[in-house]
């Protein structure tokens, strides 16, 4: 689709739920036509099992995802200023993205996606919350990137 960025970084608080879901969904929808990564403000937890489960339901593989922070990406040699667009999925990650954008020409968008962690009692309710977040992300991706 004309007008889409060549590279997108999705970010949230821990890179364990929302941003990996967005990365996985985007890769499924656009393949290699858009370079996609994800990061968190912190990397203190690994990928969430409920996120893996609800993405697997629609053919998106997240089980091999390794959570990473902005800082780790820099340490590994990733140039965060290479991204055309950063999509922040949490207020804390939006602040981090805007700080990065001050020093480089990077567009930043904030998508207020519900954090499903801690919502629902029991497995079925928790899965329903994660599906809601997954579907919010999927609809935003379709609307933004086609």
C-alpha cells in the first residue's frame, strides 16, 4: 500500500504482550514488505503465555519471541533512529518514543491498546481479555496499514 512506512517499531511497557502481538500480526499481514520489530521500556518479563495462546488461534507464532528493551536493542547494535514510525501502545512507551524522536526524524503514533494483564478471573476470562487486546491491535493495523 502506497504511503506505508518502510520500517515500524512497536513498543509497550515490557515487550511481553501488546508489542509482540502487534509485531506478529504486522508480519503476518505484510510479510517482509515492511521491516517490523518490537521493544519495551523494560525487559523484566518474558513473553506472556496468554498472548502466545490467543495469537496462535489466528496463526500468529509468538512462542519464540524474546522480550527486549529499547536499551538492549541499542546494545545489540540496532539503530533505533532507522525506524520510519514508532507505534507506542502504552503511555510509558509513548514517552520513550517521543524522547527518541526528538533526536531523529521519526514519526510517533500512540494507540491506546488495553493492557489485558491482570484482567479476568480464571483462564476463560483471561483469554477473553487478551483476545480483546489482540483484536484491537488487528483493527488498528488494518486501518493504518491496509
